[in-house]
C-alpha cells in the first residue's frame, strides 16, 4: 500500500499491488527463501484487518499465523505447516506475529463470523526482496460481509490446515480451533442455502444440489467417516420398491409400493388417504389401482 493510501485509509487497488488470495500465496513462496534465516529473532510480521466497505479497522477478527518449513526434492520444493499461532485484532485492527530464524514469516488466515477474506495486501516487490524489518510491515487483510445467497468461503492465503507435520500437539492447537470455527461457519452458510432452496419449486438438479450441500454440511460438522455412515443409513432408509401384476379389472389393486424401511409405509398410506387414492395395506406395502400407479410413485418418492 502506498504512503498516500495509508494516510487516507483507502482500500488497496491495482496500482498498489492489490492481489487476490492465490496470487498472494504465489508471491509469498516466490520472494522468501525456503532455507533457514540468518538474522536475529527480533523481526515481526504485522498488519491491519479492515472492513472492505467502511475502510475502518476490524476489531475482534481471529488472525491465524501458519508457520511452515520447506523440504527440497529432486523435482520440487514442498512446504508444510509445522506450527500455528492465533491473535485477536484490537480496536485498531492490528495483528503481529514473530518471524523466526527457522520458520521465517507465517502465512496468514483470518476469520470473523459472517465475513470472508476479500483482499490481502503486502509490501512492494522491491521491499520484499530486502528481507529486513520493512519486508514484514503492512500485510493488511480486508474483510467483506457475506451475501447469504452467494457466500464466499475464503479465509486463508493457502490450504494449509490442519498442520501436516506439527512440531507438537500444542503447535497444532490454534490451527485446529481455527478450522473448527470456519467449518461451523461454512456449515451455517450452506444450511442457509439449503433452507432457501427448499422454499422454492425444485427441479431434479436442485434436489441433487441440496443433497450434495447437506452431505458437505455433515462432513464439516461430523467428519468424513461419520458423514458417510449417516449417508449410508439414509440411503437404506430411503430404499423403495414397486411392482405391478397383470389384471383386467381396472379396480383391482395390482400395483404395490413400499420401502425397505417398513416404518415409512404408514406415512405413504396417510398421504394416499389425503389424496383420496384407493389402496390397501399388504405385507408392508400399499397396493393401488394401475391407473393410480404414476401418481403413487411420485408420492412415494416424496414421502418424508
């Protein structure tokens, strides 16, 4: 950010190296070395969190520092998280993290309920190349308010959570707590989308999208294994069967519908009563006239 924009409290723009999250990560990797640092331990990375709309400092945001180490191989260099630390921004929106001799500066992530990371700003390229105190000043983060109909899930400058190789359990704790917070927020926003979609007429694609989002919510809140187990149980409960036998009499109840989970069959029977469709219960299924087959099949698919 230029001196002029700092004094005026303006948001970053293309003339002062406003960058998107992916570009920020790439530049961070490109401009700082993977090998251990040789300077003292008095360097600090600092910045300010701002409201993107009001340009005011953002108080109470949770800022996470993700410290990494890099390992060079024959084809590429791989960097991985070894430690996390977290701070809350005060009334002035500022945050500070030490720059260590072995880990260098941290990658940054930020979270505040009902907000997302819209932009991030760092010093100019020539300042970064110095790798002195000036290189670690002005790593500013800009938070925007979520649109519930079109949520954005950007909170960090790289996909580094949870820590892949933490130095200790304590070293990973801040990242784990941060991950729980953003997972709960993502689940909340997805649930808003699901609830909104259910209030409107739905196409088969809409239903598929809702099922996908509900599964993602379960993964975020329960974890992969528990979400898969819940999905399997739900699929078993939703399993249906239907079949018709031949009969010339149009009043014969020759088409039978039911569920593998027989506790759901009475629910379908109650729906048929309300629809005034003739039926009889038979061995855990409901049997109807052939002329009602298509309508009953639709009702069966929509049985809770």
